[in-house]
């Protein structure tokens, strides 16, 4: 098994000689693994210090490069991979890996909320649980997982919901897939394989804007999106997929030129399709050419749209991929 470290709180300590205040990422995968002797009983671990940064400084280019390294390891016969990183962007990075890494072998992402200088750091327990999950045959075929605070989440559903609680990761719509008990993963629910995932993602990932609707919004930002050079837009709309009525014309015009994806700012449920008929409703926006994010929240929809655009997908290709990803969560059971 291979452990890739990318930095984050799990790897953050004080500068022993310096007087800089605050912890920063300093530890690599080897040091993180050596700090948890129980790991030796679970699997033989190769370690790769892949990046050493706060997770807000990671980019989709880093993730494309990481996915290529993971794929190389899987092609060489590695049974599973664990990625340690900052929690701030795990909900995005893990979904990018879910979309980019093929095959049934487990990729498990984890991190920590309490850094190693604090009482009760959660990094060692999270790392041990992540390796235990990645080593388990039960984790095969579940896509990328986030293992944190003894819970096992699917990357496609999980969100960071708290600024400092170790119980920050939640899957609001679907719930966690399972949990850890006495060092063993218990998988209660299985996710179907994702369809419509991008293939042939290039090194250059076009910029996609993410705008959250707010009370009393106007359309000034929407009108600037194309001129600022964005290749697409994700709108985190109110509730089931609604915006103020006077923003619709600008969104409709943009949707004729670039992919504009409609997500919900609520963080749970799905974008509606056929309930409301008022100007600015989901029916109105979808009829103007916006593409439904379905169950994907705005952050995850932005990752999918960015990676699709990095394959050169056109509007029809983007629409089709969003539909397929959404249909994959309700795939019929495979025949006996
Ligand atoms: N607070 C963050 C963490 O939990 C810092 C980061 O995301 O790099 O790791």
C-alpha cells in the first residue's frame, strides 16, 4: 500500500528553532507513518511526500498529477492508496480523485482537525483507520472514500461542516457508508460505480467560477463571468434551485455560450426539476439551458465541470456527463 502526504493539519507542527507563530505543514508521509506503530500490523507501506502545503493551495493540476501517480501504483500491483492532506478542501480533492482514478482498488483520503502539538491529536487515529479501510477487501469498488473520526464517507457525498470539530465530515444527503469498529471497517451501504466520469483530462484545467445566490442579489457578477475568462459557471442557487427573477436573463444568455450548472446552496438533497414554476424557479432556469447538478453540491459540481472542460467536452458533452453521474447513484442492482 502507498501513503501519499500533501500537508495540512495532520502534518503541521511548530518550527522548533524559529519564532514564527502558528503551526505549518512540516511532516511528510514517512514521519506520519512512523508515529503510528500499529500500522506495521496492517500493511507494508510505501510513503511518498507528494506536496507539503495548506490544502487551500492545492490545485486541480496537483490532483491530476496525483491521480496519475496513484494509477501508476495500481498498474504496478499496489492494493490500495491512502492520501493525507488538509481538511479544508478534502470534499473537493477526494471527489476529483473519485472522478480521475479508475478501477476498484481503494483510494482513502484523511487528515486531522487537531494538529500534533495539541492534546488528543486525531491524525494518528484517522491515519490508522484510513489504512485499515484501504487494506480491506470490503473497500473495493466503492470509489474514493474519506475516512475520518471513525466514519467512512463516499467522496461524492461528503462535506466539511465545522471549523474545528473532529466530527466535521458529514454526508448530509446519503449518510456515511459505514464506520470503524475495533479496527475493522463496517460497510453498511455500497455506492454504485460512477458513469460519465471525464477521460483524457489534460494538464491544463480551465477556470470555472462558483457563485452563491444571496438575498437581494443582482446579476453584475454573472455578467462578468465570460469577460473574466471563465470557461464555465456553477451557481449555488437558493433551496431547490432558485435565483431572483431578474438574474434569469443574464444566466440564460451565459448558458447559451458556456456551461452553466445549477446547484443548491443548501448542501443537502438534489436540485429539483419540476416543482416550481415562478420566474427564477428551477423549471425556469433549466428551460433557459442551465444544467442540473443533481445531487452534487456546488463545490463538487465545479470539480466535475472543470475536469470535463479539461477533456475538451462541449456543452452537450457536459450535460450528458452530469446526467450520467446523477443516474449512477440510482443504478438498478446488478443481476444475480
Ligand atoms: N485546517 C486545515 C486542516 O484541517 C488546514 C488545511 O486544510 O491545510 O488541515
